[in-house]
C-alpha cells in the first residue's frame, strides 16, 4: 500500500490549486488534507481524532508556513523532535520569501522550502514536480513502500 501525501494548508485557493496539481501529476498516493497545525500534529502523533488511524507516516509532508493554531515552523520543530516522525520528508510550501522564515525552516530540518508561484501554470507545475519527486523519484527511508516509475510496487 502506498503511503499518503499529507497536505497541511489553510488557504482554500491554494488548497484547491495544490490538489489540482497533484491530480494532474497522476500520482496514485492518497492526499490527506488538514487545515491547521494542531490538526497536523494530532494526525502525525496519532492523538485525539486520529488516535485510531492506521500506523505509518506519510510519504511526504507538504506544510504551509502560516497556519492557524500552530504555525508550520512549530509543526516542523515537533516532527524533527519526535523519533517516529523525524524521517518524514517535509516540504515547506509557502508564499513567504522572508529570509528569517527560510533560515528558521532549514535550521529546524526542512527538506525543501518552496515559495508558491503566483501564476497558475507555474503553481501547478511546481506542485506537480514536488509530488512526483517525493512520491516517486525520492528514495524513501528503509521499510517504506512506494511505486516504481511504471506505477507498481
């Protein structure tokens, strides 16, 4: 079974565009959408509403920087501080080009920092490339399942 892509995004427009882009990249991975940082931590740490979810971590965590309740940097900090979550590839997907945000994200161990393009075509292409890289091309940690380039395990 393929690991899901975990998308944490609160902006409805960016969420819709991201889902469209992932769909166009024809990935077989399920996309789990969460709307704030607290919900993301609950999901990842299997607590509250997500206490009974299936074992396993997502193939990749696509994380917005500016989130309600708990911001993306705090989520990233918790992910990297938790042994069971530390190996999750995490991409900060944000509209912020501010150097302090970029530096802090890398200090906390983000795998990639992607500024969301403003133009629709560029946005779709960037998200599609991200999905393909992390779900298909990237070599996951040992013990992970993934599709090969022909679409089978």
